[in-house]
C-alpha cells in the first residue's frame, strides 16, 4: 500500500493529532525533558541539576507520573528564586512581569517567553512547512495538539483556536478549521499543563474532553504525528475514548487512525499495521514510517474539501447559530418563507457574494439591522450603499422615521432624500406631549440616573429613556446605555413586542440625532432653520467627519440563504 492509497481511503479531510516532534523539527524546540533541563540548570547552574530533580521524584509510582512531579519540584524552586530575583532567573520581559502580576506562576510565564523566543522556522524545513501551510487551506479539517507553541496558529490561516480543557468542553465546536490546544498555550501561560497538579486536574476531566472529541474521532480520519507510539499522553486520551465505546465502534474508530513514525535517514515511506492494547481492548491502526514529512503532505494534497475549510467552518457556525437562535448573523441572509407560493422543496442554499444591486441590497437589510448598525456598526455594507439602495424603500416602509444622521455623517456621498427626511429638531422625535405625559415617572432624574435606578426592569427603563427631554441627556452616557442593552442581547429588537420595540427605536433615533445630527456647522444650522420656516432653498449639508472607508473584513463574501 502507498501513501496515496492510505489517503484515498479517507471519507473526508483528516485531523492532525500533533505532538512535540513537530515543533522540535520545525522550530528546534526542546522535548519535555529538554525543557525541564533548561530551567533546572537556570536554578542550580549545574549540568546535573535535572538529575537532582529526577532523583527527587523517584517516589513516583508510575513512569507517566514522574515528569509532572519533576516539573513540580523545579517549578517550586524556580518560583522561589524568581521572586528573590536570583541571578539569571528573572527575565526583563514586560509580558512575563505582567503575567506574574496577574497571578501566573513565574515558571509558566518564563516557559512561555522562552518558547516564543525560539519559535522561528528552521530554514532547512521552510519548503516542508510551506506544503503544510498549503494543505491546511483545503486538505485538513483541523488540529489537536498537546504543544504549547503557536506553530499551527502561525501557519494555518483562518483557523479558530481553543485553548485548554475548559474552553474545549464549554465551547461549541464545529469540527472544521479548528485548533484544539488541550495542554494549553504560550499565549495564555496559566493554561499550560506541566506539573503534577495540572496533570491531575487534566486527568480528572479527561472523560469530559474525550466525550467532546468523540465526534471528531468518529467522523474524521486522525493522523497522529510528532509522537512516540508509546507516548503517555496519547495512551491516556485513547484510554478515555475507548472506555466510552462498544467493540463495534472501536473497530470503526481504528479504521480512521493513522500513526506517523519518524525514523531519521529512512528513505521513502513504509505502510504497516500497528496494534496496541487499550483498556484490555485491541486497537489497530495504520502506521506510516518515514523521515521526510513532505511525502505525507504531498499525499494529503490530493484529498480536498469542496470549499476552503475556513469558509466551511464559518458556514457551519452561522447555520448552527441560526438554528439555535432563529436569528441570522451579520453575514447570513434569510429570505422570508411566509409566502405560501414558495415550495419548500424548491428552497435554495447559496454561498457567495450577496447581491448588492438596487433589488438585492434593498431586501438584504431590514429595519432592525438598520437601527442596530447605528449602535454596533456591524453591517456588511457601507453607509453609501445603505443610503443609496436601502434607505428609500426602507424609510418609506417605516413612515420616514428611520434614524439617518449616522449614515449621512459617515457617507462620502450626498443623499438629498435622507437629508430632507432627517429630523432637524428634537421635538420631531419626542413630542412635547410625550415628554409631559411621562414627566411624573421621570421626575428630575437625568437619563443616566433613570438607567442606573431602573435597569433591572429593562422595559420600564427603555420606555422612560425614550421619553426624556433633551437637556436631561448626556449623549456619551446615552450611548453607553444603548451599548449595554445591545451587548446583553444584540438581537433585542427582534425579541421585543411592538410597544417596547418602538420605545427602543425612539432611543436610537434620539441618540442618532444628538450624536450625529447636531454635529453640524453653522451653515447647516442656518439652512435647517430656513427649511423649517418655509425657505424653499435646498438644505445644505457639510460633513463633519472623515468618511468611513469600508474595512477589509467587509469584503468577505457573506453566506446567503435564499
């Protein structure tokens, strides 16, 4: 059997399960013993320092417990020396000092700094790394790793990283374009699993992690790379997984497992089978022996996903979120399905660039998205596009009461219609009668005082805040209130009944006018005054801020469901 034939058996693109051998190869990083030796010698300035700690840990009952115990002893002495500012112990890194100030172990903070300082690709392997980078785009589904370094994050563009057991267990995994760093990361030194207590905690939660990874193991081929075949970490994880499975599922599992064994100076590749006993159950897998990893990467390049995996992950995540919340995200469009003429068997799912013409864009943005964008600035479209294609129809549907000053102020085009329909007086938004009607409930309180006193009753707070006189509103505080409301639930407008939604709409219209509509120069003020006193002259608008440029992320081709 050849490498190409092994890959051809895969039903989908695989996951890599990567160990320290990968970054020893590409970054020149030490293995676990090498790392502990380096820090032991920093403490004792003795070539036998590691042996001292190893001997001290001789009481460990099992071999797999020995290194975590060695690490615990080294960490204790290292931290004592670090806090006493021992010679050659404490680095000058501000990042390390900040981490320690936040309560992180100096040992873990310095390990993170040390690994990061060595994280440069060996020029001898640049071509091989480039092949791995390329297959990450279309030929891999993700990575599970016990490594602390950021090698995979650095070369796998568009992958989402999950660090540590807790983040993995309590996050919604999509199983595509993801990196699972189960032993922590140098980006978060506190997450690093290295000492006895860390490993005890890791093993205590091992079954939760195994359950979380079970779907990955059952649905994807798994390529173990950068490990010894007898590695205790692999053995422990496989043990937890196997314990949860009946025999027939184990047989399915082993068909998906491929173990890569590195042998220096080995020419070409060799495909054999390998067996191991896990929990008294026989687990067989395919073993690939080689010295040149590019042979494997070349073989994997043939097995391609239908779309770039980072887009597949985003698509899957959007659909999952929509299924849970019934609310499309900012890159998803869902057409109304209430029309009885639509045959459910004729529904289409479209991935690609959303239509931006007059017809398409006008129907891609609803009033809730229009209001929300003023607070969250989360629209995919520029203010120019929204004013030109969306505003005329959407404003008409909303009786010309849409807030529009934000869009006018951030646009580099003039919209005579929007400027004509925009409110130019506060009382066009909140009538004097509305203010008087709610005066007894508001009293002499400012907007901020109303919010701090009434926010536990959100609907009451919104009602009162939408009925206040202008002089009681500090626009900066008002913005903070709106941001707090939308941070708690960015789809709140969809969840409110009509009266409460109207109140929140009024709040946003107030903010839009105070923040953006009143930031006009004297020419505008005069023009507005003439406009409201019957001057037939056209309202003049002079922009007050730098025009908003469409950010790079807005050029992403949104996911559309039609």
